[in-house]
C-alpha cells in the first residue's frame, strides 16, 4: 500500500521450559532466550518501527535479588537500540566479574534481562503519541511477587471511557485515560483480588505467611482473572501478560480480529503475532504452529504447564482483512497464496481496461508489498495468453510455418520494475506547493522501461486515501509518457473506517468516498 498505515503492533512471548544450564550446554549460551527474542522482534519489525520494548522475569529468585527487567526505546532503530543496551549491561558485567563466564547460576543472579520468561513488543506511534511512556510493555509493580504485572498487546479498545469509569467505580484513581493503562489496571485489580482471597484461604488452612507465597502461585487461576477483567472489553486485541512469580498468558479477542499463534515443544513455549516469525526463528513446520482460537487464552503456569482456556464466548469471525491484505508478513503460507489469488482475480478487469492489448502493455507494481499480488496477476496474464496461443495454433493447423509459430509464442506479458522507492525524503518546507513537489519525488522511475504508446498497468495491494498515489506516483509515472496509466488495487474498496482493526482514516478521507462523490457530481445526482 502506498499510504502508510500505522495502527498495528507485534507481540512475542517466550517461556523457556528447561533450566538455563540446559541451553548453555546444548546451544552454548544461557542467553538462548534473549537471542531468540531478538530474532522474533526483528522478524516482526514490519508491525512497528516507532518503538519497541522488552521485559523478562527470572524464576525462583531469592528475596532482595532483582527478578524483573524492562527496557524500551523510541530511537530510530528501536529493536537494535534495546539489544545494544542489553549487550552493554551484559558485557560490562562479564568484564567486571570474569567469574560469571562459566557459571550460569551467577549470571542469572547478577545479570539483568537473562531469564526464563520473556516478552517483546514492537509498535507504531498512533495519534501522535510516540514518547517512551507510550511504549509497551507496561509495568505494574508490587512487593508481593504475585501482584507484579507486565502487559503488552496488539489492540484497539473502543470503550476506553467506559472501562476507565469502571475503574473509578472500583475506587481506583487511574493516572491516565489510555487503553493500555486501563486494561492493565483492570487485570491488576482482579489479580489483586484473587491473590488476597487465596492468601486468606491459605492462612485459614494454617500455613504461615512465607509458606503461603508458593501456594498462591500454584493455586492462582489466571483464566478466572482474565474472565473477570475482560468481561466488558470491546475491541480487537491480542493481550500478553507476565505475572511476577512466573505465570504468563496471551488472550485473543472473541471475534478473532487481531492475530495470535503459538508453538510448544519440550524446550519452549512461544506466542507471536506472526506465524512465519515462529517458523523461521525456531525452524519448525507450518503444521506445528497453531492459531489461538478467538475468545481463548493460552496460559503458562510457573511450572511450565501450558493450557488453552476459553475466556470469552467466541463470536462471528471478523478478522481484520488488512492483516491478510497488507500488514502481516507475506511469507506466511496462507497469506502468500491469498495475496496471489487477489492479483489473479483482478486480471479480467485489467484486460477490459487495456482493450485486450497485451502486446502494448507493461505490467508493474507499487509498492514492494504489492509484489505477491503482482505475481498472481502476471500468472493469470500468462494463462490467458497460453489459451489464446493454443487457439491460434489450432486454427492454423498443420500448415503453420515456423515464423508464424514463433510470432505466436513470443507474445508474453511485459514485466518491468518501473518505480523504485527512493530514500525517505524530509518534507521540511511547509508551503503546500513546495511540499507537494518534494513528495512527488518519493519514487524514482526506470527510464526506458515504457515506450510511448504503451499502456502502463500498476498494481497496488490496497488503496485507502490515495494521497501518495495522487501526489507522487501518478506524477512521476507520467514522465514515462505512457498512452494510459491504469492503477489497480488487488484489495476491494476500503469504504468505511474500522475502529476494531486498523482504524485507517476518516470516511471523507477515503479515495472510494471521494470517487463516489465525483461520480455523483458527474451524473448530477448530488
């Protein structure tokens, strides 16, 4: 898509199921989980490049020893910046304490970020909010280990005001009316309530205060907390959370709007927004990665046991179409085929637009995310030509000459890389006319790729506002002097905003809405 859409995030949760010494022995490093998390976040950087955050929890630490760590960044390369910060801390610890090098227990006790439970998040800054305070994961701290809560999510809540009022009615005083804070405090309230109830029950059973702590961790029913907390949530979400003692969860909305996938083996449990990220980082087969069902949560207890629990009653499936069309990585097996199919389905209308003149038509795509649908379009063009060639050859029969045969067979779709996105240009001039001139140069063109008199077909995976198309793409393509420029979208028209999925624009900003108005004016039906 030519216009930037920035309303999605990516989550990654990793739970190591073996002691850190196991990974040291098998993989040569106790930082196996950290290394995998770095790769998981990089493989999902398409979901957010404005900010990134990472948090970890160490299991079974002694009182007074740090067991939770968090680092966040809004630098130009936030993922790289996060792990640069971590590497500095780790390398400094090794330099100052050489004795840590071959002692995993000392590493765990004294070096931050190394742990069995890890949570990563990448985000785009929405509504102008891209300060460090808006970057996930969010942290809710307490001296009771069980009441510590770390939350990160890919979500958009539509009833934040209602949820905020619910917290106020519970007697809380939230510091901010933001969806992340509101959701975290909602979970935190019922977490506190559940811990308090368990503590009273365990005390009645005759256990001491110190004996109560591990029993609370064992008996805590995370699914019960999530049911109470999410009862009034309205939105699309994949919500991940870590509890201080070592439980973890990922909850998906009941309509399946936001994606979540999970994988488990003897060494690790991993949950992420993108299936191919898990496939690539952990080298596992497509079939072994499961999609988390809508309304369900995967819950990982401190002892490593993982289970799927129904939290909310699943509703009609309303997965965000833009996840499939544009936002998710195109390397996913299903999404790759779907995007090719979209390109294939648009070809008959392209034929009509070019009057079936494939010989004098150049096919290309803008931007790079449209490449897969472009392949589908070109393959269908080849199928169309093969059918025409077969008809022509059969019509000529056995008397066909070599020249005639070659003339027929030589016809094929003309494929060119017509436009190349240039380096990101800073539009520092505020006057509209001057600014538009700069915007027009976002793309460069391949001179000589199109002849005068040729049709030029450009496929885009989706067109929402059409701003870049109007101010940059069409202007720069016109310099190639084609007979006609035909821009096609492999996605259907985007006619309405979607506050549950990717809330892309106001209705009046959509190019489909503007086109409808233009048609009304043209036919005097306004």
